[in-house]
């Protein structure tokens, strides 16, 4: 079968839930169309789950914790993750085509991930499986000086994990949750975004093919308000790992209070990029532009608030406008496309409303009008200059290709940092300077989960990624993410 035939066959398949290893429509056969945002055509449909389906999936996940999965040796879990990585590499083209069809991201971007970050992420966590260890502690319990104790800790899987994921980088974000959860020995109920359900399904299928036992990876498709909310409230879910909007993050925290489940949140951002006068403009201009426009701005770590020293401001803006104008926007399957469409008509309208708002608020639109022929939810990048800290386009996450520029003068870095940190978010950030002391000192002042110097948002499996303040709770990737799927038991032995 050709790749094209295989993709058509997959799209035409029934897309439903996987509960305890069985693919099923569950309690309801209501479906939602899946749209290709580049063509506005319906390419598939997905079955919408119910609370009863969530209950069944949680039961299956609970049962699987004590099944064969629970008795596997650490090296056996590692082997499964390594096979999972190999399968992703082998099916990279297929996976990426499906991601591009349902999400609209350029195929080249998706391929970079399915042949790079994704398998490496699984291999990284495969390596951790055999290194999950506790400690021995020279404890001296109070008031029992005459007795002899040995205390040791062991690390156990946290239990049943609900993963609720968004549509903006659906393959990556699902895997960022599955990989550490499986490495830790947890079981999972995944609810992918309803706009991009098929990539989540494919990862569950590949996980099973790699040897994940039945019931360990469950999938319930459906709406956030129904399936997502049921998972967040569920009394038998031990942990929620969520990526999405700050607003829904807050509602998940409220819902999780019922059984005090553990919560990891990866939420919105409005990340700063601070360019000092001595920065290499040749580097900084195209990188800063793409830090904002990457994924057509639908990217939580996007650099959307640019602060430029006044001496280079005009040159910098002219450079940004040049980059924005030259970016190839269009068919995401074309190899030279840099920007695809936004995810939906709703998201496009939201972004267009913000662009109109920026003009009303008094920002200057530096990029000329650029219309892109439909169909498809395309929006051309916009650079706003003369931005002020209190403008809504500067304060709110737009999730579209809109870059706001502010200028700063020589002077006190503390005052500059106060403006840079004047945001409810704290996800990412970058500092641009040829002077290492300036760069390091200013990086220290930025209140964000990660800061890059002469780069923006360098993501890797080894590096913790997550937000301060209202950008989230906890970190993904790196060792910290593994820790978030483990719990510690201290065992005290009276000798
Ligand atoms: P959203 O936060 O509503 O959706 C993310 C996930 O949460 C989806 O799987 C959705 O079904 C689920 N969900 C929705 N309501 C839920 C609820 N009550 N309980 C549990 N789960 C629920 O994001 P949406 O509406 O698609 O996008 C709106 C804005 O959110 C974007 O414009 C952007 O600003 C932000 N966003 C940020 C993301 C990030 O990576 N940090 C990703 C997606 C959106
Ligand atoms: Mg929403």
C-alpha cells in the first residue's frame, strides 16, 4: 500500500476509545467531524466519550496497575519504551502526515519531531526505568535514642494518571506525558484534544504494538467539558497531567480538590525576549521572529513580548518585518512551507480580534497587510511596535503570529526586569547580548521556568520545561517529570 492509501485507509477507520485494550464506541456513538485546518474539509470523525466511558477506562487503568505491568522488571519496561521509540521512527512519515492533516503544522516541522525529539524522549525515559531508586537514611527518631533504626525509601508509581492534552503540537505533547508515566510504571487514561484526536490514537496503537500490556494505555476521545471534566473530578484518578489554557488549568485544580489528586499543569505564556544593544542582529532578528511565529504562534513558549534597546530598535523592526514578509505561508504538506494555518475558524477569529484590538489600543502595525487566499484558517504574521505594558495585546496570550515590540533605554536593569516580569505568566524567555556577564545577569532576573541566551526556548528531553506563576505547576521532561509520576514511601525498620 502506498503512504497515501495507508493514510486514507486510516482516516476512514472508526476513531473511538481504547479501554482495557479493547477498541470500542463505548456508551455513545455520537461523533464529531475532524477538520483539516488547511483545507477546511472534514477528513474523519471521532466518537465522543461519556462519563461512563471515563469510569470504564479508569477501572481498566486501576486494574492494570496490579496486573502484568506491575510485575514487569524495570529493564522490561525500558525495552518496551525503546521499541516504542523505534516504531515512532519507522512510522515517522505516517505519523507526521496525520499530524499535519489534523493540525495544519508544516510537515517538515512534524517530521523533525517524529524523527528527532519524540524517539529521543522515549529513549531518555527508557534510560530512567532502571535508575529509579530510593535512599537509605541515617535516621534517629526523636526520643528513641536507645533504639536502632534503619530507614530507607522506595519510589513507587503514583498510580492512575489522566493525561489531558491540547491540539497545538499533539504528538509531542501526548508523548511528553506518556513517556515518563510509563517509565515510572503508571497506567494512563489519555484524552487528546477533540480537534486533533487521531495522533493520540496512533500513539496508543504504537504503544500497544511496542508491548505495553492491555489496560495500561487507555484512550477516551471526547470534549473537554465532558470527558476532560470527568477525569479531573474522578475519585479514582491519582494524578492529572494537563497542557492547555490557564483558564481550564484553574478549573482542573478546582475539580481535582475532591480527592486531592496530584496535578501537573503546562499553561499559557507571554514570554519576553530582551535584546541588548550589543546583540548579534544577524542571529537575533530571524530567531526572535521565528520564536514568535513558529507553529503560527500557537505555541505556549512563543516569544511574544520583544524588548529592544532603542539604539537598534528601528533596524531590528525593519529586519523582523522583512522576515515576516518573506515567510512562506500555505499548504503545510509542501516542503518549503514555513507557516501553516491556525487550528480552527474560531482560533483565527480570536487572533484577528486581537490584531484589531492592538490597533485600537494604539500599537503601530509595522507589517503591511497581507492576505492569504482561502480556504484554510491562515493569518499572516503581524509585528506591533510602540507597544505599552498595559495594552491587552501585550498582557494576554493570543496564540497567533502576533509579536509586540517595546523599546528600552540604557539604565537600571532592575527597572527593565520589572517591566519584563510584569505579566501573570512565566514560561519561557530569552536574553540577547554578546556580553556574557550582561546576558547571565539578566537571565537571572527573568522570572520564568526557562530562559535561553542568544536563542529562544531550547527544548530537549533532558531539560526541565514548565512555568512559573500562572504558566503552570511542575515541570515536564528531564528528571523532574519522572519524579512527578512517582511517590516516595519511607520504610522505618527497628533493628
Ligand atoms: P483548552 O484549554 O480548552 O483545551 C486543552 C485541553 O483541555 C483539550 O483537550 C480540551 O478538550 C480540554 N478541556 C477543555 N475544557 C476542559 C475542562 N473543563 N476540563 C478538563 N479538560 C478540558 O484550550 P482551547 O480552548 O483549545 O484554546 C484556547 C486558548 O488556550 C488558546 O488560544 C491558547 O491561548 C490556550 N492554549 C494553550 C496551550 C498551551 O500549550 N499552553 C495549548 C492550547 C491552548
Ligand atoms: Mg477551551
